[in-house]
């Protein structure tokens, strides 16, 4: 009889503890992190915004630094680079840069 009382008490404590924990979303409902990829081109500044240009000096994407330091692009102005990062959803043509690799060569003037 004492065993049953102890067992019921333990079960009651476990149920109370489980009820007090916040529910976590099932793993299937979590959105997957966006895959990083790279873009190659020349960094330019247009209307106060840093952009990546192709070899014809046409805009590939607006650039945004992942750490909010937009000036990181200034030292690469006019240079050929590879930017690594992700496309930002909801902001068409904006690429969030996590890393910049300088390549050899310089770029022409933007059109």
C-alpha cells in the first residue's frame, strides 16, 4: 500500500513538472537556416548604398553587412571581390555579407 502511495506521489510530481515546462515547437516546423553562397563582382557605392557590380558594371545586388558595419565595404571600393553570405528574403536584390574575399584585379567605372 505504501508503495502505491509513493508511486502516485512521484507520478503527480512528474506531471506537475512537465506541465510547468514551455512547449517546444516540433522539429519539423522549424525553418531551416538559409544556405550561404557567394557572388563575385566589384564593390561600388551608389546613392549612399554599397552594391556589387558585374563585369559590365551592371548592379548584381545591394550589399548589407551581417554585423551592421556598412563601412567594411569601403576598403574594397573599386576592387574585384567574392562576397559570401545569404539573400535576404523580403528585400529583393539585397545580399547579406558575412565574409569578403579580395580577388586580383580592379574594376572599371560604374555606368
